[in-house]
C-alpha cells in the first residue's frame, strides 16, 4: 500500500498473522506504521461529493463528511446523497444528512450557496 500520511508517499509492505499486523516495512517515518495498522484494521475515508440544489446560483453544492467514515460505507453514503435535493440558500457547515447511514458522522455543506437571482 502507499502511505498518505505525509508527502513522501512511501510504499509499505504489511505482514499479517491472521488479522493482526506483525510487521510494517518501507515507511520512512513513524506515521507510516500508524497509517498501515489503521488501514488494515479499520480503513476510513473523508467522503466528498456534490448534491443537487433547487433555486441555487449553481446547480450543485459540494458536501463532505464531518469526519472520516468506514470505507465499507462509502457506496451506501453515495446512494443516500443521490436522493438529496437541497433548496437554496445553503450555508457552509449546514448539516445535509445527520448520522449518515448509521455511521455517527454528519454530511455537511462545504460552501455557501445563494439563491439564484431572477
């Protein structure tokens, strides 16, 4: 795997015994080992996307998860967001979906979006 904890991008090799990480090689800093262990045990990602907006200055608004979500929930969250249509105006930080897909993480607007001027 490629470590994304710092700009170096080390190529990591992880040795497992069962589900337990016993060795991490290739990291040039301690963050690489921490990243590899977390990625094997419980991979998470910050989710970013857009949602449709009715009456907005733009047709879509960028959104993101407030915290990383479990990797295995990414497609469920995407399907949930595909059903959302906001009504302008939208404020940055506005909760779009609370506790999305039972993750305990909110999806929030990443920018403010005004109403379309007539």
